C-alpha cells in the first residue's frame, strides 16, 4: 500500500486522512493499515466515517460494529444515516446511484469537518478487475477501461494494488474481524455475477492471476488515456474556435488528426457546447459524420445542434446562457459556529447556534430557521448542485431545486449564489430565502433545536429589510 500511495502521490507526507468505513473486510483492512502508517509518521489519521444507508436489516448491526471497532482502536468516528430508498424514489434514480451520491456527499462533509486533505475509500484490485470486465462487456473505450482511478478530486484509493484475499488474511492475522453484507451474494446483480461466476471461471480455466492482470491492464490504459487526452487538448486549439452562435470546427484540421484524437476533440467540443447529456461514441460519430465530405448537413448529437456552416467549417450552436455569477463553494458549518460567504458580499455569514431552547418567534425563510437537533452533522453550506431536490413543507413530496428557483423567479445568473445548507446525508435542510425541508424544520415545542441564521448586511446607502 505504501508503494501504491507513493507511486500515485495520493497524499503528501504527514497529510490528514479520513478513512471510509463500511464494516466490510476491505474497509476494516484499510483502517488498520492507515492506523499503522499513522503510527509510523506517514500520515495523520483524522478519523473514520460510516454512513448507514438504511437499506438492510443488518445496517444497524454494521453501524454498531464500526462504532465498537473505532472505540477500541481509539479512532474518531463520524456516523450519519441516509434514507437512500426515499432519496432514490424522489430523484427517480436507482438505489445504487442514490446510495453513491449520498455516500460521497457524506464523506466529503466528514473530510471538510475533520480538516483532512483526502478521504480514503477501500476499492481493491479485485474491484478494479471486476469494473474492467463489466465495462468491457458493456462496450467501453479507453476512458471506461481505465477502470477506477487512484485519485478523483479529494477521494483516494490506497488499496487498488492489494487483493481482497491478501487484505482478509491481514485482518485475520491481527485477530480482527468484519461484517458481511448479504447483498454481495446476490448474483442477480451484474457485479456480483462477475465476482462469483465469471472471475472464478477465468481464474480456473484461463489465467490464475486474472485479478492482477486486469488491474495492471487498467493502469496501463489509464496512462495511455491520460496521454491521449493531453494530445487531444493540444490539437483542439487548431480545430475548435469561438463562433457568434457557439463553436466552429475546422473540418480540414479535424480530418488531419488520427481518429483517436479526432474523436476526443469532437467529444470535448460537444461538452463545450453545453451538451445536455454526456456524449457517447454514437454522438461523437454523428458529429464526425457531419464534418466529413458528403456527410449529413445537420445532426443533434448529445442534444447539441450541429450544422455544416461552409465547405470548411461545422457550427455547434449553443443555447445562450447568462453570465455565471461566482458560485458558492462547499464549506463546513460547525454547530455551534459560523461560516463567512464572501461571494455574496462583505459581512455575509451563516451561523448555527445550538442545541438551544426553541425560539418563540416564527421562522423566517429569508434569514432564520429552526431545525431539529437530530439533523445529521456535519452541516455544509454550498451552492446548488446537479440533481438537488428539496421537500418544502406543505408540498407533500419533493421538488427539483432548479424548478423551485425558477418558480421563485430567481434570475439564472444568481441561482448558483443561493446558499444551500445540507446535512451529512446530502439532504437539503434549507434553501436560504426560499424553502426548508419539511422533516428537518423544528416546531416551537420541539425542545432543544439548532438555529440557523443568515446575515447579509444591506448595501451602503440603503435600508435593510
């Protein structure tokens, strides 16, 4: 693991690291190894983080196991609960997608609250091999076959060079144990079918070291993909240029590129043109077809209008967008404590007080809100994010945050500057000035509550509201 960390520069020496902990063998092994590295002075173990997804009867058992393990090891543990099934239904996504969103939102909040540089998740060489096979069977190019990346933003994966069998042996050697997730045996799930049926067959009949071979292949492809992306980025300036309605592509310059680079330049152009959905190979080929002599005069790959502008150029038409205001970054909101929001003006601040006795004055969604003390910490103040939904009181269900802001006639250029307070599960507690979560709002007879206050000084020469 040390070699993998150093090779991919997952964190600098002495960095603060939070360990994601599910209670399974891989995450327990990771916690123990990180604790060893911390004892040797290679890092600071800022704590562990466990999210209860409320999906299985054993979820409470898993949480209790993680609490007991961390208490015995002397490792601080952050725990939160997320109603994943409800979140999936509200967002109209699969349970897996909702769980992943909730998990990474929670982990990022735990990282910020602990002052850590990165959060370590316990993906192994086996996970990498399974991912490569799944994507190969679905029909992936280099971007998909590079598998799970060692680093993705503030998320790192220090166990990608370790097999699950070796990690379990290490946990057992230490006299430790773990909890099993019964859903991992459900072969109706494609990943489990690959894990329990395809991988053993390949190991027995074709390649005993199939896990290591596939993991190594992913690493090689990832390096090649990174180089091709650099070359494509360098080539893009000679192909793509601004146009009055969007982007212009030089068909002659595009034709001179090798197909691998031409496809990447085309995909990036569609992304630049604000494609409503991620371009796939069919979208890229549709754009390239318009660029070829004798090709169609127009197409709409990935929802972007593409037209042959002249013999030498193709035009990608972008919908006009208002100039973006400075978006709000994600910041932790300690309870009690406060956080400054300089993007909204000098003196703008959001404060959390509590737990304190409930206030008698009514809630004012513009500047003050009482929420239940049971709202999962840590709280985060941020701007809106894709897929955000809120459950306003009286609605009887959820509503897209985008739709809420449109209904409230918030100008497009200002929507990214509306402060959003979210809890550790990613649930929106308060859209400042507009709405609050029906289940999070505290009543006047609630007892101890948390009071959130938004302060935005009036501009000089004007009266405050």
